[in-house]
């Protein structure tokens, strides 16, 4: 991989690594990042030179993103997407440099960053973003969905992560970056309506109706055969702006705003194979937000079909809430279950707005079958499991009256 030698030199000093071999190099679909594992051989005289990394992993992980400058005559939508993506790369570098050390100090599992390089003149220019970290190695594994017996481990990790900054995200220095980096997003998450193209949510009605028609008769999707269900799409579209406003960080909800991961799914979670350990990656969309948005996203993208029922989900949500409230700092305002339950329901509705307006439009059972065969972890269970997306649709129908009553002031 290009510049790897100089990256190792910057991270560990001259002569610290005597040999390296690039393994499993591949390009990621969404970001275009080139990632690889690197097997290294350490010099026995590297103690002083590599004092910044006192451990000696035999494998490292490198991620490199090259952000090019779009042509000046590109469509506004292309320019907007480029700016958003470019901003997300800088966001991850900011988080790794300025926030991961605190997570490590508090025992919140993340791969240890060893070097972060940002080569860009300003936030809107072309640039290269390179990170070097410890590799998860054979002691950790990714899963297509979180195994049922490990869900509480993941929710405990998430609750402790959220508790760390709950009520403190208004502080300017919490989000600050340096040099060509930018501050963290002022609002975490890639699916938030404020970050999506204007009017995109208007598609949800037609997309939802078409999806219901396409999935009538599918095993695990009996709900889509109900003649009244397609009308739910129009109600979700009407409620979407109010839901988005309620979830956005504001003076009114600052007391419960935390740092939200913004893209917490199975593909970004590594589970220890020998113990209950959890480590999480990918900080491109991390920023202030309500923790419930991460929880709802995790449920819809990464929970196995076996737990997708009200009877199974509520105890899991209560587990998250109990760990969260137990870990909150003394300065934090108490976060009652009822308040979290409301935020979770709104977050699930907001997820559904994005899912049907962006990801599920035109989908058929054949698309789902193809994704099950390919098993791309980045796509999420809601795009390959009919029982999963049927559960989301049922939640939309159940939760919409809550949002509608709130909008009406009742």
C-alpha cells in the first residue's frame, strides 16, 4: 500500500519495524476506502523509538481514503455529496485523535489508534486521510447480526459510551479539531433529515406503498398483505419533519444529548471470541445526538430475527437504559425510562423514514434474496431479512400515533 513505509516511520520511529507485509487489502463499497491488515516484525531495539505505542502487536490495520476534487461543472447534488463525504473523513480523524484516548482510559472498547494523517489544505479541498490502528486479529469477530447471547454486551458498551458525554455536548471544546481537520459534526448520524437532500423524505409514501405491494405473500412478511398498511407511508411522510425536529440537538434536550456513534451496525462491531469484550470502529458520523437514535439503528440493522418482537425487545432496551443510568456522571440529569422509550420510538420512525425514502425504494423479494446470498454486512438486516423489515413496518404502525399526538400537542 502506497506510503505505508512512511506511515510506519511516523508512528513508531526509524528502525522500529524491520519488515512488513500487506494482507487482505480491499476497497470498501460506501467510502471507497482502501483497507488492509499489515503483518509487522519489530526490531528488538525499538523500545525508545516506539514509546508512543508500548505494546507490540504483530498485526496492524490501515485505512486510507483519497478524496478527489469534483469537476467544477458537477451537479449540485454531486457537490453536496462530495462535501458531506469529505467532511465525514475528517470527522473520523478528529474523533480518533481527540476522543478515543478518553474511551480507552475508561475501558470502553475501541481499537487503539497508532497514527492519524490528514493531508488536505481545507475542509472543501481534495485530501488523503490515513489511519493506522491495532488489528482486531483472530481474537475478535464480526457477525452478520449480533448473536442473541451477545446483544446485552453490545448494548452495555453503547450505554457506557453514551453516558460518557451525556449532558455535556454543548461544550465547544468537546468537538474541536485541529489543523485541516474540522470539529465533529454538530449533529451525529448520516440519516438525519438535516443531512439529507431537501425534500428527499417526500419519497417515503410511494416507496412504502410499492414495497407493500411487492412483498405481499412473502414468508415472514404477512403484515404487508394487509390492505390498510400502505396508507401508513403517507402518515410517516407527514410526521417526518416533526420527528426530525424532536430528535435534533437543541437547548431543550441538551440534558440528554450525548455523543452518538451515528452508524452503529454489525459491520462496525467486533466481538471478542474468548470473553464478553466489544470493540467498535468507524467514527465518520459521530457527533452530538440522542443515544436512542443509535439504539434504534442498531435494532433495525443488526438484531437477529429471533429477538424482533415486543416481548423480546423491551427487556433489551431496559437493559441498555439501566446500564446508561447507572453510568451517568453525577452532573447529568436523570433520564427516566418513559423519556427514553419515547425517544426510541421517534428514532425508529426516523430510521424508517430514511430506509423507505433512500434504501428500500423499488426493492423486491429478489433483491432481498440476492443480498442474503452475498451477505454484505454493510447493508444491514433490514435490507435482506423479510421478518426484520416486517418488524420495522409493524413498529411504524404502532409508534406513529405517538408522534402524531405529540405534533398535535396532545
